[in-house]
C-alpha cells in the first residue's frame, strides 16, 4: 500500500500539505509498505482511505462525527467512520446509531449501513486512525494517523464557518479541547457500542439537536434518512 498514489480532495490536500510533507508521514508510509510486503491485508482499500475527505470537501463540512478505527472485517470499511458498504450487515454500534435515529426522528431503520448520503450533505465521518490490519482491531494506532487527524480537527476548528461536532465516547470527548466554541458547537454522548449505548447514547437526540443548531445558524438541515 502506497499513500503517494492515494488521491485526496484538492482543498483538503492544500490545508494538510504540511502534514503530507512531515517526517512522521514518511514513517507512516514506510509502515504501511512494510505491512503490505508481509502479505497482511489492510482495510480500507487504498483508494478508499481518504473517502471521508473526498466525499465531504473542506468547504462543505457542516457536521463532524469522530470515530476511532476502521472496521477490520472483510468488505466492511470504506473510509467513513461507522459506515459499511452496501450489502454488508450493520455492526452493533451502527445498529444502535440506527435505533437512536429511529427514536429521535421516527425514521425507518435502514437495512444497509452505507452512510455515503450523509457525507454528501456535509457530514464528515472521520476516523482518527485511517487504516487497520484485517482481524486486528487498533493494529495501526500510534503509527502517525492520530497526528494527521488531530490536524484535521485543528483545521476545522480554525474555520470561522460554524460546524457541529458529534463526539461519541470518551476517546472522541478527549478531542473537545481542540475545538473552538464558539463559533462551533459540540454535542457529547457515550459511545454507541453495545457496552455503553444504554448509558446515554440512546436517547441523546443528537440528530435532531444537530439540525436545530444548523437551523439557528441559517444553514440547511441534514436529511438523515438512509
């Protein structure tokens, strides 16, 4: 796998140019090449690593959802946090997201878990680590991705165009200090994982609350229907 050949949306590429030329990024590229050379399967596919950026250009971001690692099962990850490809059974956390969506907005629970339509409306579905080894959760943590995605959060925070950040779980909560409020808004809840969803994620009403905030700013609501 070679990041040099992976395309990223031009405005994001410009905003993150300093990261792509940093020594840590060279080390991350070398790590990915070594892992690939060992025959390890890495998800998502190389062309999908920067899907979140390519589907949600920098100047179109309205809402940010922070995840941690890509799914590590075959055919699941495609570069958007919590999302899976068409035809792939939604994992447990995504099922809980759909439950909350149903309870909050009375929307039907989708059969598929592809969240591309959210990304197309300005919902940046950002994992803080962008790759993973097949079957090995968290296997690519602490190899440089966190520095890269922290800078993504800083770029978004520095913008004077207000955005809504949905921070689910303690890991996402730890990024709150990087986000300027105002102009931006932060909504926090427990993680949608089955281990914690019943401690406050279910019932958080973040989908309707995010739309209410967007309306108050004179912005278009997100159509959360899938």
